[in-house]
C-alpha cells in the first residue's frame, strides 16, 4: 500500500505539471519543456506578466531547459524557430541580483533579460545605427588590433565557455556607460541588460547622457508594448 500511495503522489504531481504547461501555452502561446517543474513555471509566468499579453503571446515559440555551463540563458531566432533556452541552475539561486541590487530576484532578471533578446529581434533596436552610435559600437575581428579610443569585452568568469569566444568581436568607445560589465559584450547584450533593468525600474544603472538615451529608447519600447 505504501508503494501505491507514493505512486499516486507522483501521478498527481505529474498531472499538475502538465496542467501548468498547457495553461502557459494557452496564455502565452509558448510551449514549455516537459522537464519544467511547477514552481519553475510559476516563476516564468511571473516574469511574463510584466508585459502586455497581446504583445508577448506567440513571440516565443518554446522555452527549453538545458545545462549551459556557466551561461544562464540563450536566445535562438530563425524564420521558423524562436526558442529561449534557460539553464536549470538559475532556478536554484537564492541571492538577489549579483551586484547587490535590492528587490531584483536574479532568476526573474535572467528570464526578463532573455525576453529582452526576444523583443530586440522583433523591434530590431540593438541592430539600429541609433542604438549602436550611443556607445560607438563597431565590429572588430578578435584577432584585429583595437582602434585607438576603443575597448573590447573579454570574458573572465569561469564556466562561460558555452557563451562563445572569450573575446567579443565588437568594440566600443572608451568611457561608454553600461548597466554592468557584461552589457559591454556586444549591442545585443547591451540592449537586453538595459531592457531588464528598465523593466525592474533600476534607473540608477543608466548614467551620463549615453545611459539616459538608452533608457529613453527602452522606455519607448516598453510603452509601445504595454
């Protein structure tokens, strides 16, 4: 009888998970990896609810769970697939945002950051000359010498090999303002971070004229989708 009871509990939990996955698909048009647990789905829902449902629905076709090493999330956009991949490790974080920002749970920040990549691919913000001009973004092969007056992001954190080469193939003007160091990797991360900090209303991250210009652009996008 004990084994039967345990089996029944397992079946009930599985049914609840399936129900949450189906409801998420109905609400947002997003298919979830069956490996997601109920509490993880609740966190995803919380992040998605920062946005107007009419805008976010059907924008992300699928969210997958996959071990990405030290990488927290990844966005893939092709004509037929718009997939977000999240590292299951992010759901185990107990801390607030890594820079000590109050009231910004890191799990939610990562998800909203990945949604920012989705928005960027739809709105083409970081692809624009206007956005790239703020920090003076220029493509620069990893083996090329950095032009005078420019700097390049180099990844130094362990476990980040799956994110790609340590050296960015973009450079930016020295002294440019970014929300955090990782934002200076390339224009895409610059926008996704700016987007996430704006969603959480951490406006102190946007400093000097360049930072304020980025914030105004992101706010305009958020107004258009709210």
